[in-house]
């Protein structure tokens, strides 16, 4: 048991070192206590850190003082939310219970500390390394506690939980100790394959770190394992370096050195490789140191000496050593079964068959009891692991359910919002579609009616007026000449109106050509386009009607000398602009006439916009209309209107349709 405590102590020190702790010698403790008693003691988080350090500092020297400061730190951690200090205090409480062999209380403290570490991870206030430090220290402490309780499965489980964290940060010494401890556990359980694998891993990590003690521990384990297996070659490979280290450090390694010597005795007694002289030398040195060992290690030495005496056929001497190697029945373990086997062989050679049979039965009973106890203990440990895993799985599942519920709630809200938005959009789209359909039907009806009206005006009324002019012209007097001239004007106006009711240019060559012809037919009007104009027939008809209506308004009301018609298209919309240099009007103070209202109704189904910029000539804003001096009074330009000239101006109206 002393060896196991040694390994655990080493592991504990390494874990503490890896986590960044120190042992806080007396000078540090005294200065902290003096600061607490001073005129300006630390407060808040500084006080919390002081309590934490004093708890750890007193732990190796005075567990009662350590508990005293630990309780203060624990209480303050709840007030200040110091989760890292809280888990550290709980872990040290566990170590105090561990040192008193109060294993149930120790495990309970360690588990509480693990729960605090989980809270640290969820809080987002601590670095990943802080959390890993805390977890690895706790896993190592829990494994050590289960180790001394001979709960091998649980100890291995928690060592293996700590191992990935040590590997993550490259803590080689910690990895070496854990691999060695796991190897020792498997060796005790009789699983030589896993024991060898873990011993070799410990040796590899020890070589990488350059720590000679870690390498020696691994080689000692391998030496005992290979001797038990009867693998002489493998045992010889590790024996020389192992023995050299322990001989060089026999004072520091007083407990392990005789165990290595006992293994060397057995190595030199292996069949086919027997060297009695070397075995005697190792046995003599081991015996000299055996009295200072605890019983477990002393038993190894006496068993090796008994095997040497048997090889020398000194049966009485072998019997005395074998009897010294056996513990009382109440303490006997699987290791004692080998001693019972030695006694059975010795009594057989001495001819005491009854005693030989007695120890054969004890060997069988011990092995059977150990197997049963080991099996029951394994089941119990598996049950603990199952319950722990089930509890952890339940916590994970609960957290997952909470996250799923939040996601489902968010998704449901998003879906409801999306559904409402879709319904609103569909309703608006349906209304717009109906409006567009109604506008298209109205436009088609209006177009058809205009075509019929234009044809009737041109063919019927125009023909009748032409016939009337002919008859008036045949009268030949001066009064009839005035009537003929008036009839010519009426016929021309009739043709203009009938043409613009449904111009052939619009139907055959499109909006640009129709607006160009329209501008040519209006005195003082000019047309320009900006960009390539590509529109559907509905929009072309709407824009032409708007242009016709706006120009007629100018002719009727504006007293303008110049009318500019501009058509511009970009990626997203098309804009018709009609501007003039007329008298203008106050937009806000005047009700819109039928013409502008008709335009708004025409463009509404297309989500069009109508904007008006105008001011009377006598207003401060009047008289600033950009002219185009480089254009003829009637014609078309491919560029924008220049702005270097001015004329008396009043109105600019824009009709914009999205594409």
C-alpha cells in the first residue's frame, strides 16, 4: 500500500503543478495573515484570494486552519460569485477528507466541485484553460481516492477523463504519472496486456519529458510484469536501466529499491537463465533493507528469497521465508495466493502432504474469494459509473431539451411572423394583381374605343367635312373663301385629334417614335430620351396618355413658349418629364384638375409616382427653368437637357413607373 500512496502523492503534486498552484510556504502564510490583521485589510476579491491562498498554504501543515480559511473563502465566494475559488475550496475540502481516509465525504466534495466547474463553463466568464485546469485536478483527485479504496474501475475511469486534458496542453509529467497509475491498476487486476500498454506509454512520455524518475517508475512496472509473464528477454531490456536508477537513488527511493531487487532475484531464477550467484547477491541486499518496508513490499522480498532457497533446494530455509511472506487470513489478497502456492510446493518436497493440501486449499479459496470480491466490486463500480453516466446524460439531455425548446420557440415565432408576412404580401399582391388586371382591361377597352372613335372621326366626320369644303369652294365668292379656310383648320385639327387618340406610330413602332411625332406636331415642343427604352405595351400606352394629357394642360393653361418632353429609363424605373416655361402655379394652394387626377388613376395600378415642381412667376422661386439652347424647337436629343441657360419658367411634372 505504501507504493500506491507514493504514486498517488506524486500524481497529486503533478496535477497541482499543472494547474498552476504552489504550496505557499510559511513566509507567505505569515504575510497574508499579517495583512488580514493590519489597518488596511484586503476587501472584496482581494480578500477572497487571500482566504483561498491561506487555505491552500495551511493544507500541508494544519488541516484545521486550512478548513477555517476555506469556510471563509467558500462563504465569500457566494457573495462575490467567485466560482473558480468555490470549486478550489471544495476540492481542498475533499483532499482533507481524503487524508483522513473519509472517502465518502471526499468524493462528495469533489463531485460538488465538478458541478461548480460545469457552472463556470456555462457562465462564459472563465477561459477554457481555467476550466480544464480545474477539471483535470478534480478528475485526478477523484481517481486517487478510488485508487486507495481498491475501486480499480472507477479510478481508471477518472484517470482517463483527466488524460485528454493533460494531452491537450502537453503536460508530459502529468501524462506519465497517470499512465503509470493506470498500468499499476491493470497489473493489480491481472490484465497484463493493458498494464504493459500503459507502462510503455508512461515510459514514452517520461522519455519525452526527460524525467528520470518517471522513466524508472515505468521500467519498474514493466520489469515486474515481464518477470511474472516469464519473458526473460523483455525483462532484461528494462532491468539494467531500472536497476541503475534505483541504485543511484537508493536513499530517496528506499521503498521501491528492495522491490526492484526482489524482481532481479526472480529474473535470475527464470528457467533457462538461472544465475544463482547473482540471485544471492540481489537477495542479500534486499533482505538488508526489508525490515524498513511495510508488509506489502516486504512480502515481495521474502517471497523472492523463498524462491531462491527452493532453487538451492534448501527447503527449511525456503519454508521460513515463505511463512514470513504470508499475511493473516483476514488481510490475504490475490498476491498471497502465490505465497500459498510456494508453501504447498515446499511442504510437498518436505513430505508433509497434509500441510501441502492445506495450503493448496487456501490458495484456491483465496483466489476464489478474490475473484468473487473482484467481480462484485467490479459490478458495484460499473453501477456507480452507470449511475454517474446516466445522471450526466440526464443533465445533458435536459440542457439539450431546453436548447431545443428555445430553438423551437424561436422557429415557431419566426414561422408565424413569416406566415403573417406572407399572407399580407399575398393579400397586397392579390390586390395589386386585381388592380393591374382592372387597369389592363380598362386600358384595352379605352384603346379599343379610341381606335373606333379615331377611325369614325377620320373616316366619317373627316369625309363629311372634306365633302362640305369641296362644295363651299365651288361657290367661289370671298365669303366662301373664309369658310373654306376655317374648314381647312377644322379638318387639320380633326386629323390631329384622331391621330393622337390612337397613333399608329405607338402601335407599330413604340413609345419613343410616337412621342417624337407628338412633339413635332405641337408648336414649341421638343422631345429627348435618355438610355435605351424597352417597355411593355401597357406602360407605353399609359406614358403616352400621360404625355398627351400633360402637354394639353400646358397648351390650355400655361401660356408657355417652350415645352420639353423627356423619357428616361434605368435598371429599376422609367420616368416621363414634361416641363414648360409658362406662368406656373402654387402646388399646395390649388386643387388638382381632372387632367392630373386622370394621370394619378392611370399610374396607380403600376405603383407609379406623380411629382410636381411649380411656382408662379411672381413668387421667389419662380423664373428658373433650365433650357436647351442647342436643340431645335422641334426635335429629339440622345442626351440630358443642358442647364446653362434660363428662361421664365413655372412647371415640371414627373411621372415615374417602376419596372
